[in-house]
């Protein structure tokens, strides 16, 4: 019986290796989530962005990348400081729109 134990261990190892080789490879990375809509949703604030922000740059520039929610306030304030023609109420409206619709999802 002592000679059978090493033989059984060898057979078990061979079977395990064969099964592992036959199994499909696990994915290297998780499947990415579907991309959010690339078209900004209609809203009066979008009309403001298209009317008042595109005098300096194309709307595609604004919507080329999502940003952390807290970054939008800084960006909008910087643009107003550089001459964007937004009154206080419009600034709040544009900022809220970008934060709601064009921010990065929160980190898990």
C-alpha cells in the first residue's frame, strides 16, 4: 500500500493539471461598463453653455471628458473670471448641470 500512495498522488496531480489546462482562461480585466451617453442631455443650462461658452471654444471641448463633480465649480468660476458672460444665476445653473450630467461617477 505504501507504493500506491505516491502513484495516487502523481495521478491526482496529473488530473488537476489536465483540468486546469482545459479550463478557459479567466478574463484579464473586468468587462468595462457601458460608456455613459456621449451627448449632453437637453436642458436650459445646455442652451446657456452653447450660447455663452462657445464664443471662446467649441462645445465639444467642454464635453470631451468627464470631470470629478467638485472640479466643475472651479472650472466654471475660472471661465467666469476669464470673461465668460454668465450672471450669478446662470453660473449656478451651468455648474449644477455639469455636476449632474457630466461628472465622473464616484469612486467605489
